[in-house]
């Protein structure tokens, strides 16, 4: 009799637990799903926020807003949508509050994330203002590794008497010679880049009318004897090419062997 009463009590407790669990659980059916529409906007600027993740955590799925912040997703009225975007705080909004808007398209506002940065000191690269009236040296465009160890510029002849050792090292030191050679190459390259804007093969062909091997030969002749400054204008270039053209033709006629 005692065992029977215990069994009945256990059955009653199991049935009570099942009914309570059923009462607190929510059943979801496909026919209850609704189309949820809305637009995500910035809380401060009131502008649309594009490409925001719209996640339904219950089904582990969702969608993403378009470039104008608009979205459309199927969800149950009991669901809650989570909005995630870079540089914005996550926001959870119940579906019921979205579908109950007047026109059916809710405005979801998300707040930008604010990060407090530490103090930053910014210093300019230009020469500082001297408040004491002392003269400030001029900046040098020559790289440090190419500067002379003895003189800032080519020493005068008189320096050979006042600083003979430095004078001799400037001209005889291998390192000093390599530095000057590198600087000369750099200046020549910069000068040619400027001059090539108005002096090139196309301009020589236009003035001379040459083509093929003759044009290549005349191009070499012009390069050897152009003597053009880097600030030469188009007029100066064409004038010099015409002068060289006369010299070139005269030279070729003299080199041409006479007819037998």
C-alpha cells in the first residue's frame, strides 16, 4: 500500500512539472511569422546607416541592411532582433514594437561608439620660431648621409692655407668623392625629369621629320650637343633642335663619300 502511494505521488509530481514547463514555454509556428521592415539610422546625425547586421538570436540567422539602411526579415512577433555594426553599440529591439508602428516601417536608431583617446602631442616639421632673437640656421636639402664631413660647399683655394688637412681630405678622400658623385647623379636626374617635359623624342621627330634609324641617330646627336637649361621653354627647345638639325645635315653631307 505504501509503495502504491509513492508511485501515485511521483506520477502527480511529474505531471505537474510537465504542465508548468508547458505553461512557461513558447511554441513557434511558421504561420505566425511576419515580415518585419525598418530602417536603421544614426542617433546623432539622423542619417541612414548601411550594412548593419540584423540578427534573430532564436534562429541564429538574419539579414543585413542595404546602403540606405533599409531591411526586411521574417520573424515571429515574440522574437527580438539584435542590430550590430562597426563603430556602433549593439541594440536589441522586440519585433512586436517594430510591427506596431503606424506605417509598418520602423526607424531603428543606433548609437555610435565613443572612445576617449589619451593626450597626443603634435609637433611640426618646420623650423621653430625663435623667441630670443637668435638667428636660426637654414635647412639643408642634402641628405645627411651625403653631406661632406669637412665643408658645407666646395672650399675656396684660400682654405688650403687655413685648413690644409681638411682641404686635402675633401678632394682626396674616397668617401667624399663618392658623396659628390652621388649628389651629381641626383641633380642630373632631377634636371632631366624637368627638361624631358619639353625636350623628348616626339619633339625632335616633329621638328626634323626623321624616322627610324636616322631619327635615333639624330636623337643621340641632340642629346650630346643640346646645351639646354632645365628651365628651357618649348620655343627654346625647338629653336635649338633646328640649329642642331642644320649642323647634323651639314656633318652628314661632309661624311658622305663623293660619287665616282
